[in-house]
């Protein structure tokens, strides 16, 4: 009984040897005073086989009854879904890929974003069932741009400006990736505008006008453009091209860039413009030659020729350049060559040759014929009278030009140091003995001796069919004695010269630009315009 009493001493305060009855009573008393053992309240059934088999160490109940403070790795049988769940920062279904995220919502993030690098923030709701998700991926449509992260929202970049996108979301965990969510509503990506395309800068007195072409808006209306000078960072703003920048320093070389602005910010800068130098004025030299007159027995008069040196013009002004055509032979219809003009000055077209009576007046007069013709009139200081026919009826006078014609030859055209330089640089005019000539008179004719055209584009006379004055020289047409075809006048020309390598701000009429011996030449073979 000693061991029985030892047990009784453990379970009660009895000091006497316990009887079987005492021992049973002590055990019963201990069980009644212990309300829970290791979290199990049913202490009466603690050691029963049935209790262990029914619970197996796993709690169970509906979703709302999950333990409030579980530890990672705890299991819970959800009687509401009939699914065993494991806790790992949340309740997940073991051995399962993550559930599909829901409710993606995209928001455009345009502020300060560069053109074609738009951004959107995409929020979503993680799945409340399925396997554990450790990361999420947002994908755009179109473009398949992506962004990944551990939680909502995610920011996606690289979007094309002015493009509508929808977005889907997938979840990824240790056991794989979920299917994609439904697509968000479409959202247009907007950014700052695309950089403008630079045009041409044109300088004038202490200012410059800068042209440019607007490009894509970035999806938001452009609110204005800003031009910036280099050097100086002098700015000017406006709603459209062109924009004039004032406050520049004369005789300083500048280039310009342009930016566009919308509600999202300002674009990158355009490329730099051409270099221009503001000035109170630009000094030029120029030559004006009008169209030549036609010949008919008497040679056609050359177009008027005028030359100007050290002329001051205003930069930024658009100047019309008119180049006169030569007059075509038209029987006895009396018409002279077309006038040419530039920078407010003009030259008169050449006078016509004639078969009887006097030649026509013009820049240089046309030749007379048949011994009764008088001197053709001219317009000083542009040329000379035509030569009248000899008293012998078989001769006809040649047309006058830079120098008066003589029976039956056309007059020699004009030449000078300026004309030589212009002719050499632009390959125009007639070269003879190192000199270039313009505005040669047309040769007359006779039944024995056709006249020679004057240097500077004048056409030779002919017995049956005479030639026309050379194009872009103002040369007069050749006369003919008997044939039905006489010579038409040559067209005129305008040549402009500036010191240094100069690019005009704009031109029309397709002039030829040549740089030679420290000068820039613009040769107009046709009517057009120029702005410096």
C-alpha cells in the first residue's frame, strides 16, 4: 500500500495511507478543479481515444471563426467552403496556384512625362481564395507593357502618347501564376508634347523671327510655344509659328530652339535653327537686266541694264524679284521685252527691231531699216539707241545695247568689275577677253551681210531665219532680211551679292546660291522673292 499512498500524497493533502476509495476521490477532485489542459476544455475526455481521433490537432469552423492570431503554418478546416486552409500571412489553400485578382482600375499619370513615355497607376483587389500570391504583374493592351510588384497599386511606364490602353493583372506564387483578371476600362495615356520641328530664323534690327512646325500634342492640347536664343537665353512665347524674339544684340550671331507646352508640362527642345545675325541693315550689290526685244530686219534692242553697289536693305523684309521675259517675234506687233525689278528699282525691256521706220524704244532701242529708220529710243541710264538703217535699201540697222550698234551689227553689252564678278561666280553672260557681258544688241541683216549680235547675248542676224537672244542675258533678237522668222529677245536676270557666307532666311523662284571669293551670290533666272 506504500505506492498507493505515494500516489495519494501527490493528488491530495492526505497524510494517511490512502485507500482505493480515497485515491479515486482525489483523482476526481483534480479533474473537477482543472478547466482546460493545453487549450482543450473537455478535460474529462482528454485522454480518450475518441477525442484524439475526432480532432487530430486541426481546428475547424466557418470563415468567421478562423483563429484571431494564428501562427504561420497553422491549419484550419473551413466548414463553410469544405476546404483545408493554411496560414502564411493570410489563409491560403495549400498546393494551389494563386487566385485571380479582381477589379483592376487604371488612372493616367501624365504630369511631366516625356513624349511616348506615358504612365498609368493600376489598382486591383487580391483574391481572397486560392494559393498564396507573392507578386503581381500588370500588362497593357496594346503594347504588352508590364509592371510587377508585391501589392496594389502598380505603376506602368513607357506608354505611347495619345493611345488608349486597358490593363489586366495576374498573381504569382510558389506554385505558379493565376489566369489574368478581367480588363480595366480604357484609359488614354497623355504626356508632354512632342518637340516641334525647327524652321527658319530670319534676323532684322535687334530681333529675329523664328518659324517652326508643331508636332503631336501628347494627347493634351498645346497651350503655347516658347523660343529661346543661344547665346543669351532670350525667350519669346506665342500660340503659333512664327514667333519674334526681341531684345537681341545687333551684329551677334544667334541660333534658336523651340519647345511646346501643354497641361502635362513642356516638351524637349527642337534642334537648333540656322544661325542669323541681327543688324540695323544689310549691305548688298545687285544687277538688274530686263528682257530683250525681238528683231525684224533691224536687230532687237537689248534689255535695260542697271547695277547697284553698297545698297542698304532691311533684314526681315520680303523683297519681290521680277525677271522680265524676252519679247517673241510677232510680225509687226510692236512689243518690247519684259521689265525686271528688285529692291524698288527696275530696268526696262528692250525695244523691237523694225522693217521700216524707226526701231522701238526700250532699255536699248531696236534697229531701224530700209534707209529711212531713225535711231531707236532708249531709257537712260539703261542702254543706248538702236542703229538706224543705212541709206542703201538692202541694209538694216543693228539693235543698240551697252554700246550703240553699227551697221549691221548689234551693240556690245555692258561690262564692269561688278558684272565680271557676278558673271564669273554664276557662269552667266558672255565671256570675251576676260570680261563678262550682259544686254548685247541683236544684229541686223541685209541681202548680203547679216550682222553679228553684240557681246552679252545678242543674236546674229540672218538672211532667212534669225536667232533669238540668249536666255537670262537680256540679249536682243536677230533681224532677218527675207525669211518669215525673226529672233525673239532673251530673258532677263537679277543677281544679288552680299559679303560673307550668307543664307537668306527664305526665297522663292528657285534662285541659285553660290559662294565665291568671299561673297554670296543669289542668281534669279525667274521671278521670285528673297528675305534676308
